[in-house]
C-alpha cells in the first residue's frame, strides 16, 4: 500500500530516513528535469518536504498519473498479491521504516489464501537491508543469499514434479 507507506515514513523516527531518501530523489529528479525544463516541475520538486509531496510533484505527473493518490492506488502491489500464480518470496522486515507494521499483517492474510506466496518477515532488517557480518569490510547480504536459495528450491521442486527425477541427481548432472 504505497499511500500508507508514503505517509508512514513521514512519522516518528522514520522521518530521518524520509529526509535522506527525499534528498536523493530530489537530486535525481533535478538532474532529469534540467534536461527537460519545459515540464515546469522543477520548482515543485525542490519545494517537496515529504515523500507524498515529491510523488505529487514528480512521480505522478512524470508517469502519467493525475495525482499521487492515483499513482498509489494503481501501483500498490497489495491489490495484486492474491492473483500471483508464480512462486514468489515476500521478504521484508518488521522494522522497515517505509511501512507500518500492520501492513505486513494484511500481506500475511492475503498470502495465507495464495499457496504460491511464501512470506518471510523478519523482526529486524530495515528497508531492503539485511546486511550482516562481523566486519563492515566483509559484509554478508542475507537478501542475495535468500534469493538464490529460493530460486534453487523452485528449480529443484519443478525438476522433481515434472520429471519424477531426484532433484539432486538432475542438478549434479
């Protein structure tokens, strides 16, 4: 739910993340808009003080939406989850500053009715984080490892179900 997430990031400690993210977005938008000054969007983009204001000033109009609200309504994945037919891993952290915790509860409810969705919501991890390791210069990335594991699981299960062959035997071959 993009709208709830965009509003949530403007509250509490998440505001710190919003300001950092917003500076990055404005910088990128400015670089694009300087090449296309006829859009007249630059002044509004630079005045944006929240993610919602940025989406209203830049994201929505640049992508053909009438407003941020329309962009959020038409682009939020929550309404599409129930129709997914390909095995999909939904990986998130409960402490993600981008969305309210109760939103993950709604995702869990949708996923419970769709057998191809696998939910993994970890207590900690931040926004697309999951960086670990003992030393910063030797970081480990859980997200990267988990994606490879998930895809490998899917390939193995398809080999077994389609060919009746041992997954381990076919992958070694």
